[in-house]
């Protein structure tokens, strides 16, 4: 990549959009000084069956509970209430398939589908507190499954369709899902992915599943297991049922979403009904300022939190029209994205730096073929955006008139936590900075010892107090919730990022501080890949790290030590890649696998991934003392020597 994290902030700011600072400052100040007043007002962005006793119950930290005893149903807010207004026949979703097929579903039509699916779940014996897993492509039925579950108080876990059978089975087992909803296949990049086959394998490994529901999405022929598998269109054939929305407590679980951390086992992040809904609806409004007739396109996958919060929940709560696209954004041609914007008159576009970098590589002729004048705000998410990509997005796509809303957040935060707030007035943008905290967010930059750092100094970013979108906890693991997020800096939320605040108060996110990497915006624990490698019979040990990549941000490199007697050759590399693809899925497959005789470790046995990476990418010599917290300089020097000797051979 042209820029490194370190020089990002010192680049000249030659392009910016000047907005009035507007209400932002006063608004943010009030959110922190009078939180009760602030949230009593802003929680009314949704309708409640009955109001809360307390805005925030912080009597049992870090298990913070918002809007205690408040009762609501998310699907009532996302669907039923819009039917009483002019939104009844408004498009909720405009779905576009890779082949160019399109489907428009109105709010009324979506409610019918959701009711029919909720009824099918009830018929299968599911009730409040049960769990289902959803393993689906980007189709309307995936949103129906999420909402149908939420209507009757069943929590869902949606597993990204780029994960393999073992990864799916682990998630099903961890949350105890009774039903898996899937499709006969998915279309991606002109290829057909046989999702049902992967579900069959996963269900063999997971013992909790009683039923599999299959949506017909492709021409793919699938095997249906008698008594276990049901066609979606058959069990939802009656589209004229009404299912009473369950009155959910604000702090009942809405969904569980698994995400990577610094140990092998993914964490089941649990989000609730009340605080989460209030957070996603308000943040979308503050950041993007959507208007009634806008067309919003969040081009993420619903398998990630971005899709949960900003394809499904926030836009529906606000009664917006969203575009959903199933397929690759450069297929069949590199102008696919620009074509969809022109065709549907998209006003607000939300995508990722990796997508922008990929599309930028095809050159300016592709966007030039299309009328992009409908665009008003451009968003990005997933990793820091390098200024070159920011400038291209701003000038070539937005014609220098659309603000770039760089939203910083995490699966755990529910919605944006640092982002320009175009509705409130952001002042000038700086390319590569996510600008200022959202209302209710109180960030600090800390050193290793937890001491607050001043401006222009890189440190760890932590949040000083809870906000409504913060997860309820980790599924079945309160201890891990405490230790992962609230122990490094007691009393503060910390989740692994470096950042800096400049003298104008702008926040610059500077990448992960832990063993998590971002590959095309996908969050991957390097240890997950190491575990997958070591579970194969040829592998004794491995060290995985991310190397800089101009398009993907980072690419996965694995150093592997084979077991005695195993021939370490090209065929083995292919075999290991295939093994990971099948068990964990394509997103975890390393780009490079290198065989080595040793990987350096600290005295306490921790693999020094940062040292391996520094040697591999030629960043050594440099200041080695910052490379690895647990190791001495002498140990690091020895590690470097080991690696150098191996590469000389
Ligand atoms: C990690 C969270 C949030 C939805 C998608 C990813 C990185 C995310 C930004 C941004 C710099 C960013 C952080 C964060 N990240 N957005 N705008 N600027 N870094 O969610 O998979 O939970 O990943 O993504 O490192 O911790 P996620």
C-alpha cells in the first residue's frame, strides 16, 4: 500500500468539504452531560409497548442494561407501524441479483412474508428464547428469516456464507440452534455455491438441529432429508396469516453474531432489542441524514454486523428503501456498482475501503459511463481508509460534492461509534479520519499502563462509558466478556484498536493492536487459521500474520512446520489450502504458505507473530522493543536470527 498507518495523519489535507459545525458539538456535549434527558428523548425513535423504568442500569458493571423493563418488538417497529402511514406500499427492499434479475418488496409485502415465516417457526414448535441459525446468500428471504424469528422472540445467529461446515457447526452448537435456514445455492462471481451441502455436513457435526428450511434460490438440485428438511415456499405458502408480535424486554436477546478475537474460538456477541434498535436507528440518521424518498444502498453482506445493522434493522426502523445486491460488485463487469447506482437512483452509498480500492484499479472509465448524480453521501466501513482511496471515492464517484462518511465501529458496538454526523454538522472532513464520536460516545486514548494520552500521540482507544448499542455480553460466557473487553483498562471498554486524536479533536484509527487482521474488511483472528492448520495431520505448528496488500488491506501468510516424515512440497500447500477451504471456508484460506523449521516464541510460549511479520515484510531493522510486549529485546533478536538463517538456506 502506498501509505502506512504512521504517515496517514501527516498527509496534507488538500481536499475537504466544509460544513457548518452546526449542532454537533452542543448535541454531543448534552449526550454526555445529561444522558437521561438525552436518551429519554432519542429512545422515542421507536415505539414502545411500555416505557422503561431506568435509562441505564449500571449497577452490575460491565453488564450494562439500557431502558430496563421497556417492552417492544423490533418487527412491529420495522414493519407494522409503517403500514399505518404512506409507507404501506413503499419499497422496503429493491433486490438485485447477479444475473440482473430484480425483485421489489413493499413494507406491506415484507410484513406478510415475515408473518408467514414466523408462523412456520411456531408450527415447528419454536417459541421465545429458542435459537435458529441462518446460512444464506444476500436474498430477501434472509431478512425475512431474521425478522420472522425476531417477531416471536427467537434469537437468530446469521453465519456468513463464506464460512465452511466446521465453522458453521461450531456456531450452531455454541448457541444451540434448533433450526437452520439455508438456500439451495448462492450465486457469486458467476459460480454456484452449494450451501445446502455445507449445511448437511454441519448438521452432522452439530447435535442441536431438528429441522432445516431450504429456500429455492437457484436451479441447483439438492437432497432433502425426509422428516428433517422442508422447502421454505411450502411451509410459508399461506401468506395471509397474522402473528402477534412478542412483547420483548429491552434486554432480551435479538441476535448472536460470532466474531473473531485473539483466541481460536469465535465470540458470540449478543445484542438486545431495545438499546440496539435505538442505537442503529439514531446513528444511521445522524451519520447519513437519510430523507424519506432516498434510496439507501449498504453494499455489505448481511453475514456481518454491517448488514445486520444497516441493511436490515436501521433502514427498516426508519422506513427507508434499501437496495440489496446478491453477487460480486465486479461481475459481470467492473462497472456493476455504478450501473446499479444509476439504474436505481441510489442516493446514499455505503461500502468498504477494500471495495473502493478494487474498483479504483479498473480506472475512471467505468464510473464515467454512468450517471452518478443521484449520490449525496458516500460511506465507508471496515478498516481505515487510505487517503488515495478516499480521494478517488470523493472526486471520481462523488464529484467532489458528497461528504465521505467514514464510520468506525465493531460487531460489539452495534452501530457507528466514531463517524462524521452529516445531519448534525461535522465541520471539515480530513481524508482518513473518522472525525468525531457519535453522541453518547466518550472515547480516550491510553498508553499501555492505562494513562490518558494527549493529542497527536498514538495509543489504544477505549470508551469511558457504555452506550445503548453496546452488546449485552458474550453468549454463555460472562467471564470472557469481562476479561476481553473490560480488564485491560478497568472500567473502560477496549477492543483492540490503535488510534490518535489530533489537535483539532479528529480521531484517526490506526489499525488493530492485537492478533486480529482485516482481510478485505473481514475480521480474522490469526489464531483461528493457526488452529485450522494445526488440526490437519501433516502440520505440527504454525504462525499466521497479515502482510500489507494494496487491495485487500492485508493478505494472510502462514508459516508452517510439518510433522516428522511429511514431505513439505507444493502438493502439500494445495492440500492444506483445500482442507481449510472445506472446514473453515474460503475467507480463512491463506494466500501464501511457507514451510519453516521453527517459529520464534517468547519464553512463555507465545508465538511472536509481529516479529515474524516484521522480518518477512523487511521492516527490520527498526525499533524492535515495540514488536512484542511479552518478549525481551534479546529474545526478539534471537527470533530474528532464526528467521534470517532459515531464509538464507
Ligand atoms: C474492526 C471491527 C464495523 C462493521 C464492520 C467491521 C476495524 C471498522 C473502521 C473504520 C478504521 C475500522 C477496526 C475494528 N474498523 N471500521 N472506519 N476505520 N478501522 O466490524 O468485523 O467487528 O471489525 O474493524 O479495527 O475494531 P468487525
